[in-house]
């Protein structure tokens, strides 16, 4: 039996929002900085998924794994890349996707990355993990759990990354590891901690509490870049020929350019609206978004998507699904090199 995954990793709100932006933005307004930000977000997600796979094969069914969780320790929020719970100890994984040469100086508490002749400096990942430990300890105490050991590990996602312990600090060898060493390090921790600190029912209750109190971070991509509705496509874009808007016929959409048809082309654009504009949509906003005139058609579309709603008639608002319920199979839709993109507008 392998480790038990309690919470599977999903794309972050920011990553989903970038994908929505690239589907909706008028190509003339697509800029290099937004693509770079997307690639940075995607690289972090891919690195975490790489560690997720390794951990999912760990042969201990009494290890309960949260693949990403964000909690509140008033007045702060804190986010843990991966959290492992057992009834004897907990472990926080801080995942790093950096490639090239990874140099850590424990005296200066400094991390540098050298790749293709370029050197960049980053926050101390060990201190980052220890800060998460401090927050988690406080969170646990507020929920009546005291004195359980919490270990921290910085996990380098890719085996091609070279790790240099600049000061030869022996503690660093146990704190910063390659993904390939994860099983071995967990075995060491498993052998180290033998006293049961939580009963199995208490541990399972804690897992449910963590799920209930998870608060995913929401991004505002349009504000960050900055962009407005004037930069976005109006209506539904044809997946076959990229022309827009598609026309609404009886129960389907049809492209006036290539005649391609779809019965559910509206679903993605409505979900994109939630990602880019907030958690609600009205009948009027739906009509403007889809470039249709009929309030009845808009109401039918929104109702058939199974969205929760409140209010009546023109005051009715339909609510976004939870971020963890958004489709995970969308991808970056453009193939242009970011080097060809203008730097700003």
C-alpha cells in the first residue's frame, strides 16, 4: 500500500486565470511579461507535480498527504507546497523547481541559482519552510494539538539540478534533498519517530478540518498586468478557425466563417469570466459575454450549467464553482515565442 492522498493538487487560481486570459485576450494585446509570469507559475506547478508522483509511490499507507494547502493563522495566511501527516510526526515539503546549479550558503542564509551563465538570488528555502512550520504549529495549537514533531524538507524537483552545500554544513544535507532521495529521507524520519502522538480517529478528524479550512489564493490577473474588457474578445471564438463571435442557433453555436458547430462552447467562456472577473455573473453580463440578445437563452444556458444562484428576475446572480472544481485540462493556447512579443503597451 502507498501513501494516502487526502488532497490532490489542482492548478492554482493564478494558473487557471492565465489560461483563461490567453483564450480571451485579443492577440494584439498579448505581452511578453504575461507569458513569462504564466511560465513561472506553470514551472512551479510542474515541479510540484513531479514531487507528487514520487510521494504517491511511497509504500506507507499511514502517511496522509495534502498536495498543497493554504490556511489562515490570524492575521496571516500561509501556504504549504506539500504536507505529510502521520500519527507520530508531520512533515512539510517546500518544493523548488530551479534548474542549473543550486548553491546554498547557510552562513549567509542565501540561495543562488546559476543557469546559462546567469546568477539569480532567492529567499532562503530552509527559512521559508521553518516559517511555515511556525504558522502550522500555531494553527494546530488553536485546534487543540500540541507537541507533535514537525519536520521540514526542501525538495529539489528535478535530478538534473546540481545542489552545492557551500559551507559543507551537515544539517543542510538533511534539509535540502533531491526528489529522488525523498523516500530514503522519509524512511529515516519514520524510524526516528516511534511514539504515537495522535490516535487514528484524531488524525482523520484533523484531515477533515484541514480540508474544510483550506483557502486557495485568488489572483487578479487583469489588475496585475493591467488589462480591461477592452483588451478581451467579445463572444465565443471558434476552436477550428479562431474567428469570433460564433452565432447562437437552436441549441448550438455555429461559426459564420467555417460553419463549425458546438453545443457547449459557452461553458468555457463563462468559466473564464469567473476566473477573470469575479465569482458571479448576471443574465445581462452573460448576454454581453456571449454576444446574444435573448434573456431566456442566457437563463437556460446558466441554469443548465448547474450553477448555484440567488435572487430573482434581473437581480439574479449565478455563482462560480469552487476553484478545485474547474477543468484541469486546458493549456496555453498560443505558439508564438515570447521573444517576439512587445515588452509593454
